[in-house]
C-alpha cells in the first residue's frame, strides 16, 4: 500500500509546502494523508510528479487452471 505521508517526506516537504504546490489548503492535503477524504487519481499523480516518485505497475500473469 502506498503511504502519502512517506511520499511527501521522501521529497522533503511539509504538508503546507506540498499543499501550496498542489493549489489546495494544508487542511485538504491533511485529509488525504489521514484518509478522511478520498484522493482523486489526478491529485495522486500530481503528488507523485512533484515528489519525483515513480511507481511500477505489474500485470499478474497467473491464471487459474480448472
């Protein structure tokens, strides 16, 4: 599971600084970190971009045999 707080800390920003870069309030950003509000995919991708954080998605090729 991806932790927004860990991502934010990895790029050396506090909540206020990251919120300013995202164009939202610190309170709104805090709600994302605490899972009080659901984050949109667009906002999540902006956070990853700001923090230069890369994720890799892998397809699971296992299939059930019947």
